[in-house]
C-alpha cells in the first residue's frame, strides 16, 4: 500500500488508516479474537497507520490496539491517539457506557481537559495502555467547545512534547471544518483529521480548509468517507452522520450508486478514492470491527476508478464542476 509523508512532516502514513474506535466496542461488543483478527488483517493488507483514542471504549481500543501491534516492529508503523478527555476511575461501576456509544462497563468517567497538564497526563496514560514509548501523531480531540484553551494551553504543550521527541506530529481531529481551518491558520500543526466533511455527499471541507491546508503544507486525513453508512450501503434506514438519512440524501446516494454501477465500480470504492483528488489529502481513515470489513476497505481502495466516472458525476450535477477528482484510473 502506498505511503506518503503527512504534509511537510517526516511522519509517514499509508493511504488507508485503520480507525480503532470499533475495537473499543462502538455501539456493540467486539470479541478479543475479532479485534486481534482485524489488526492482523489490516497489517496483511499493507496498512501501517493506526488510530485510536482514550475515548473509544474507555481505553479498551488503546489496550487492544497496543496488544495487536506488540509483536510488530515499532519502526514499521505509525500510531496516533488523541488528547482532550481524561479517564477518571469511578468509585462504583454501575451500568454500561452506551450513553456515550460504547458497549463497555462504565468503569471510568470522561473529564474534558485541554490544559497543558491534562495533555501530558493523557499521553502518559495512553502510552501505558498502548505499551509503547512514543506516539507518532497526537490529535487534539473534538475541541469544539474548548477552542481558546486548546489554542493557548493544549497546543503549545504538544509543541513542547514534539521538540522533546515524545511525539512526531501534532494534529486536530473534528467533524467540522470551521475550527480546523482556524487551527491551520493560527498554529504550526502537521495534520488535521476531518470526519465526514469531504465525501461524495458533503464537500464542506473544500470551502476553506483543504485549500489552506495545501497552501500551508498541512496533511489532511479524511475520516467518515461513508458518512457513517449511507455511502457504503444506500438503502432505506441507512445512516448519515449516525442518524437516519433523509429521503433526499438517500435519493442522492442511490443516484451515485447507479452511476458507479454503469462504470463497473462499487460505490464504496468511489467513496474511498474520491478524497485523494485533493492534493492536501494524505490518507483516508476507515473503522473496522472485524477482518472482513478492513479487507473489504483495502480491496475497494485498490479497485480501478476510471476518470469517466468522475466526469459523469459532474455532468449530472452529482458533483460540482470545480471539485478536484482523482486523475486517471487508480
């Protein structure tokens, strides 16, 4: 699988990131065996870039990812985790964490903390759960309601840690483009993780963020390329950004699927390849809860997508004429 530097940093990423949120029992349980098999399948497919966070399953995702990578040569893969939520043990365990999206016992509570001390404590805990001595990419995680503190305390602390070689690259991960644009403009970050805002159905990231990232040498990782399911399998009841898709969105996704079928291309393949039309995009991140899901994503990314498909989507108004699309057959 192709590997490329993340923006102007020296941190390398493969075209496909394995997102390990599902390995933290996102929405429903995943067995230890399935988690291990998912990581093994990703490695066999050539994926060498892995993303997790303390938030995912109250640390379960980090522990499982660390275990799955333990026997792999550390210099052969890139590992990212996130800061902004500390995990504080509960005095008593009552119930589960499904209110936050994870099918795990509620052993801890999340505490928002974008202070300098909070950043260090978060990374120290992550290093322990992952069983590694360094993080390649540290993302500021969902600072939507904490922008000023993140800019004045958390980000400068990550800069200090970068100079100390505790981490390789600094990023911000969100599902909105506006605040990410501010970080690109006002800081020296290396990367942004943009979820759901640069897909076949939503190109909100193209207005300001992607052009500015390209100008400043900030590498973009695009998550949520299926918009939580609609672009993977458009059907009644499919989800868009984790809620039931509207009739209008479903209709548009079905139109996209029809065009793809005319060119012999699965919609999933077009959805995965589309972000690479923009020069700022270095990688796409796909979550998987079993080996079949990540094997499918890797296969779809390698599927040829002819230039004629993008041309027809533009001719039909399913993509705007000025949107950059991948060149040639990939």
